[in-house]
């Protein structure tokens, strides 16, 4: 008899659909973004475990609807199990347009089936159509799955953020 994981693997691989997000998915994306926020808070003592503006329906809807912003969702049998969120802009001092991947999240039980890779692939294709010169993402040094995922696409480290924790008297 196939294991639960093998059964899910077959279902996921056969049924995952990557779609441009629309407003109907908003609540499901908000829930996933709250989980991403909690993951980040567990990795970084400066990040609050409480929902921030980045998890607000208003912010996510703005990114779903914007001309230079993009949200993809991964759907398996009618359920949203992952999403990515990014935008195109020309930051101050940059010579050309940059794609920025702000969020990429896959529900824990759906990880390691290629969904994160599919979300990033779709986002990169969309950025290319928008004429960007580079794509960037901020990733915690301890986030090995995410670092490996981005490096698979050829992303290289260009920046290190240093932090001094100030001791209170
Ligand atoms: C990072 C994340 C999106 C990856 O999603 P996923 O669907 O599991 O990734 P995929 O199955 O598409 O994996 C693609 C590649 O990423 C790397 N990878 C993914 N998970 C990994 C893990 N646990 N350990 C090591 N490498 C991993 C591998 O190189 C993998 O390729 P392979 O399967 O051929 O070895 C997922 O782990 C996640 O949601 N993490 C929490 C949120 C987060 O940290 N997001 C990134 C910052 S915004």
C-alpha cells in the first residue's frame, strides 16, 4: 500500500496549478502570509510574531491589482497551498529596472514537491516580460531551503546585513 506521503506526492504533482492571484484568493493568501510572518519571527528576534502591514489584506490586494506588482498562487484541488509576491521598480541608484521577490511560501505538508520552484519560475518569467535587468530577494542566512531554492535559479549573494543588538542598561 502506498504511504500517505507517496499518495500526496502523486496528487500534488498531478494537480498543482500556478495561477495569477485574483481577489477571490485574498483571504487564503492572507492566512499563508501570516504563517510566513511567524516563520520569519522565529528566525529573527527583531520581527514581531503579530501580523504586520505585510500581512494585511489591503497590502496584499494592492499587490494583486497593481500593474507592476505580481502575486501567484499554487492551487491543489481547489486549495491555495502556496503563493509568491513581488514587484518591479527602479530603486534609487539602480541603473535599470529590478524585480523583487518579497514573499514565497508553501504550506508545510506540501513542501518538497516542486511548488516553490514553480512559483519562482512563473515570477521570473513575469519579471522578464516586464524588462527587468536583475531580480533580487532578501533571504535569512539560516534559511537553507530558501537559499538553495534561489541558488538553483542562479541567484548569487551580493549583500550582507550587519546588526548590532543594543543592550539595555
Ligand atoms: C522555501 C520554500 C518556499 C520552498 O518551497 P518548496 O515547494 O518546498 O520547494 P521545492 O520543492 O520547489 O524545492 C526546490 C528546491 O529548493 C531547495 N529546497 C527546498 N526545500 C529544501 C529543504 N528543506 N532543504 C534543502 N533544500 C531545499 C532544493 O534545492 C529544491 O530542489 P530539489 O528538490 O531538486 O532538491 C518553502 O520551504 C517555504 O515555504 N519555506 C517557508 C517560507 C520561506 O522561508 N520562504 C522564503 C523566504 S520569502
